[in-house]
C-alpha cells in the first residue's frame, strides 16, 4: 500500500510517499520539501501569516514533485496522512484542507496524525521497526520532550519536557545574541567546531537534586549566554563567538544526553531515538553515542534531512497507523494547534 504524508505545521511544506509492505516494513519513496525559512530569516522567527501563504502556494507543486520523484500517479495512493497538530493554526489548516481534498477526490481514507510522533516515526524509514518499548528524545524548534514509546501508532507517554524554552529555541536565541543567522542551530554547530567547549562554564538547567528528574530548562542558559556576551561587550572585549557557541552547545548536549540515558536506565529501556531538528546537531549525537555506548543502550539518530520537518515523517507515521488498524479520521477533522503528544492520531 502507498501512503501519502502531508506536513505544514511550521515553515516547511512537505509531501512524502512511502510503501507499506505486508510484513509492516515501511519504505521511503519520495520526500519533497519546500521551505519558507528565508522569508522569515529577517524577522528572526517564523511569521505565521507568511508561512500560511507559502504553504498555500507550495502545497500542490510539492505534491506533484513527490509523485514525479517516486514515479507514481495520484491513483496509486491508498491512504493520506496529514499533520493535524501541534503547530501554527493557519499553517496546519492548509495541510489539513489539502489532505481532505486529496482524500475526498481519490476516495481513500484520511488520517490526521501528530507531528511530534512523526518526528519519531521517521526513524523507522532509516533503521527499521522500533523495538518496544523505546525511549525518544524529541528536540525541535518548539518542543523538548522525553517520551516512552510503547507503540508508535498508538501509545506514547511523556516522561518529561521543557518547563520553558525548547532546545531549538535556545539555539535560535543564542545565535541572535552572537550575531549569527536564523535558524541558529546550523551556524552555532559550525562555529562550535572551532571553539573550546570548556571555555565558559554555562549552567546546566534542572539538574539539581530537587528538580524534576526528566524535565528540562533552557531559558536560564540562554540568559546566562546573553549576560556573558553583554559583559564582554561592556568591557570592550571582542566576543569569542566560537568559544561561546561551543560552551553553550556543550551545556545543551550534556543535559539532554544525561537525562535521556538516565531515563533509559531507570525504566530498563534498551533503545534511545533522538529526533527533531536539534537531533541534527553534531555534538549532541556524538555525546549521546559515547554515553549510550557506556550504558549499553542502542542509539538511533535519523540522518539530518529526516530530523527536520518533512512529509516523509508523516507518511511513515501514517503507514504505522494504517498497519495497526487504527480507525481513519473523519473528513470533518480540523487542525489542533495544541494537540498533545500522547494523541498519535485523531
Ligand atoms: P516542532 O517540531 O516542535 O513543531 P519545528 O518543526 O519548527 O518545531 P524542527 O524543524 O524539527 O522544529 O527543528 C528546527 C530547529 O532545529 C531550529 O530551532 C533549528 O535551529 C534547530 N536545528 C537545526 N539544525 C541544527 C543543528 N545542527 N544543531 C542544533 N540545532 C539545530
Ligand atoms: Mg522549520
Ligand atoms: Fe517539527
């Protein structure tokens, strides 16, 4: 069966096509993405109205490119999956409306699915079926969560999450302080490679004995970086951008991996998946690999292209949902900007 996945929760219009094999294996056939990130760059963040309009313009061309790439026709599609939430309301609506139109016109079932579960499900395209249970560290522009995955199609439980900023948000804000472009993850990752991660001892949020074990906090870290840079500027010193980037990045990777490994150990889970845009970070995956190896935990990190928003992740999740025999969505569904992570499909 062929599953089409549509993603439009933020600033990427994504259309993916996958084949669900009889044994449950999911094969990637096409993954086309159109991004409006350049239109948001000068604002230092995504402008919702601009994103919605870009989705509207890009949706059908992106879908057509996916069918071309996979050498498939619309009539080959057996089911449509679409991001129903969480995300920007107007942006989500474009994808949901398009998905309804495709489902109605083709006479195939529609599945409204969770974007965050999609970030995890995408790993199965690269590394095969997820062992159950698995632990997932979801680190993206809007979310930072530690999740227990008992069944990617139906059962995801939150063990912890950020109490303030998401990890990706911290990257974007620190990049701005350092005069690096938006989105901040890639330029900080690059600068950090030339810097000393031990140059500045930035705080590790939520790691005190009284703090919730699996929650995260990055707003204190972000403020500490801003204060440090202000201090250096006041003294008329040149900002050692590479050292600040490396020290900030080390603090983020340290806290994320320490908590994830501890959660895996305490719950006796043998597999950790790290996904979402920040999973593309080179130091995060390096440190996670070291610490997982030491703890005897299998680590899975999808390739960077699959970590950031795309349609293939939604098609992959859709395929698992179809394979699990989950009830299809009504053609009356709407987008839910605040869809909770434990609601895999609606
Ligand atoms: P959500 O999935 O929570 O709705 P989103 O979809 O906007 O948010 P993603 O596209 O998954 O988020 O990730 C975008 C974030 O990933 C940005 O904050 C960006 O700075 C960050 N990012 C991308 N590449 C890297 C990298 N190499 N290192 C660190 N962060 C990165
Ligand atoms: Mg994005
Ligand atoms: Fe995302």
